[in-house]
C-alpha cells in the first residue's frame, strides 16, 4: 500500500498480486511509466530511427528543467515548483502531475511549447509520427517523447526538417519551434550524475518518484545519504495497512545540508495518509498527490550539518483503510545502507500463513533471494540486512483460505 523514497522509496501493496508472481508484478511496476518510458540500457535493441533519440540525449541543466507535463492553453505566468509545493503543504491541496511539471517548466521553452501545442491539437505522439512519415520524415515516438520532455532536442538536418513540418501539423506560426532551440548539445549518451543517475538505475525513467518531485528529482537528496533505516509496518484486522513509521540515520556528504525529501507511494486509491507525525526533525512540506497516489514529505533537520555529520529523522504516517488486503511491503534504495531493519506487525485476528523476504535488482525486475521468515511472538516478522545494497527490498505474506 505504500512505498517510500528518501534516499530510497518503499511500497507496501494492497493488490492481490504477489512478488513471487513476476508477470503480474512486472506489469505493476511498468504502470509507473508512460507508454514511451524506457531505461537507458534498452537503446541497443531499438531500431535505427530511435538511435537519433539516443544520440541527441544530453545531461545539461536545461534538460533537468523540463519534465513531462501539459501546461494549460492560457499559459499563465509560471509558478516555481518550490512555491507550488509550499502552497500545497499550507492548504492541504493536492497537486496533479501536470500541475507539478507545469510549475517546474516555463512556457517559453521548446519542450513546453511543443507539449502545449500537442495538447491543444489533441494529437498523440503516434499520430504525429504517422503524419511526419506521410510527408517523408521518419521520427519515432520515442524521439518525439524525448523532445517534449526536454531530454534531447532536434539538431540533425532530418530532425530540423521535422520541426518545420511539426509547426504546420500543430498550426503554429513558422519558426515558432525553431526559434526556441538552444545551441547544439554535446554528442553521445551520458549518464545523469549523482543522485539522479543512482535513482534512475533503481527506479527507471518516469517513475512515481520522478513525477512526484518534478524538477527536484535531479538533485534528490544529493547532499545526504542514509546509513541506517528502520521501517515498521502495521497491518490491521482486515489485512489492510493501518500505518507505518521510519527512523532514518542520515550522513551529510557536504557541509550545509539541512533537509531531506521522502516519497511514499500507495497502490490503492482508497489508502491515503490521514495523519503525519514527525518526532525527529521538522515537517516543512506534506503534499499528497492523489493522481500519483504519492505523499511527498520534506523534513528539515533543524540545523545545518557539517560534512560527514549525522542526524536522525523519524516520522510516522497513519493510513485510511484500503479496499483489499496488503500482500507485501517494499523499500526502494538507491544507496548502500550500513543496516536496514524491516518489521511488519500483524493484527492477532488476521495472521498470515506464510511470509518471505525477497530482493529485486531494480523496479520491474523479477524477485530473487526469496527466503521464508518465521512469525514472531509479537505477531511480527522482521528482516535485518547488513551492508544492504541498492535495489528493492521487500517482505511478502499470504493469508489462508
């Protein structure tokens, strides 16, 4: 029913699919992406026209500012993402995915104008690709997606011809899109540095975390790393998640670190956070994004840390009842943890008949290292992992007939 991301993200599911059923689990994880979402390791398997998308891929600061979204046709004055999040935290108003990305992206950039024009015309990338092909220009949907998301820009002669035709297809004045193209970018595929690159390796592109954080994903907790994490999950009498708590020991990688972000994602739309308590640290933001079924927390440490200094963050979230019983809980970690303790407490009236632990190398990968774990006297199961490597770490359980 929930996953968490700080330097990591966790998830406990309320759906009936179980981690030891790879086909169903893989479909679930891919649901976090749009139809064109791809990982950077898949490039060699794509056709020639998609390689233009790969060669145009870049890792610049301008690229990070454009995330997928659909600004409104009226193109009001952009609102900074930080201000939008603070407003939501103050008013309790949930922000939609498009609102987050519109806030993070100005209306006068090539990706933003392209997205707005596509939205106004009501054309899918598939339709646009077909219309370009009818005019003798082959541009794949993947490349078009990369353009509208700001991950690459048209530079080759064929791509620039496509931009001219796009202006006609989208009923834009001649030169509208061309004039917004920046200088030619360095060739070759690059891996995003630091926090963004590590997160992409585990979460994949277009993950819930990336969508929830928008432009902030690029610098996701890059000033700190987790040393130790202790998750406690509570399952109620109906088998649904009632709440969870986390204690996280963080170490500063540089002087001046004073806050951290945490993303908690829920599988069931009926399961929403109803109470948030921070016992170590100060809650600066709590924004629930209903469309993404995710909660974004920003917790301040109360002081600026010196390099290699440590701090403890603790928080707890109570959850409204979901529609179906939970079957597993996951933490997605993008960094090495010295120690990770995962505990799940069950109501004595709804004890599982089987529990096991598992690991995934990344989101969407099949589970491995599965091992049964016994139920304790306190109606709990736990997994203690020392030198916990990046990946997806979960506990799954089954109820009897």
